[in-house]
C-alpha cells in the first residue's frame, strides 16, 4: 500500500524554527529522531518503500516562512525522500469558509487510493488543523484508504524559552475512531448511546 502523510509548515518567522526530540506520549516509536517537524519521526517509523510515499504539505507562500519549507525538504531528504514526493497545497491568508472547503477538497483529491494515511496538525492556523482533521474523518468514506494516525507535537515554553525536556508527541487517532464508533452506535439504534460509549471506552 501507499503511505500518505499530510502536514503543515510552521509559521515561525525566519530563524525561529527550533530542532529537538518530541517524546511520544501514550504510544511508542521504535526509533525517534531530532526534528523541527513532528511528522518526521512518524514518517521515519512507517515509511516502507520510498517510491510509494506521498507527502502533502499545506503552506503559506509568505516569504518569511520559505526557509521553514526548505528545512522540511532537507529533513525529508535525510530520510531518503526527495521533493518529487511532495505535493504542495498553497494556503491563502484569508481562510474563510470557501477557501477552507477548497483546501479540504484538495487534500481529499490528493490522497491516493490504496493508501495508509498519517496526519500532523501541529503547525499552521487553527482552521488549517480543523481542515486536516475533517479530511481524516472523510477520506475513508470516499477512497480505499485507512487513517493510521493523527498526531500533534507540543513544545512547552517556560520563561520565554522552549523546554525540549517536556516536548511531547500525542497520538490523537482515537478521536477519529470515536466518530466511527458513534456512527455505528447510531446504526444499531442503541437506547442509551452515551452509556454504551462509556462502556466501550472503559469509563
């Protein structure tokens, strides 16, 4: 199967992008690496055949963050992935409903059939993260794909400085699966769906 990765380039200004290790919280990575982009260790741990890899990148065309995109390409090259594997989706400054829905459909169009999909919602604006999450909730109903992971990297700041000792990588895939379970409960016409949901979640 193909492996598709959806991510967003950081909006940090020139020189603001940092590099360190995001420690997985609640899951394990067989190998972790120093990075500026939380999706990089996910790619490194799941890559398979490089020829079957597709990277979908949402990025603004602002010159201030051009270096961040170049840094991302460099980290991909270190994994053996060339820029030819990267599809760029430009993000407009105005992210109103029309623009957002257009981006959402572009993501859905670019994800290939017969694909395992991984997404990172760390960077970008909140609408951009919401758009990626929406795409992950939709894609399995539209194409022969499986959403394998949705991730978020947290880098706390203390006294104005990044604290890499506390940097975490969270797996948010359970929230996507939760939507699937709720749809199934609705189909079964369960009399008390929230109680059933709590039982399924061992709550």
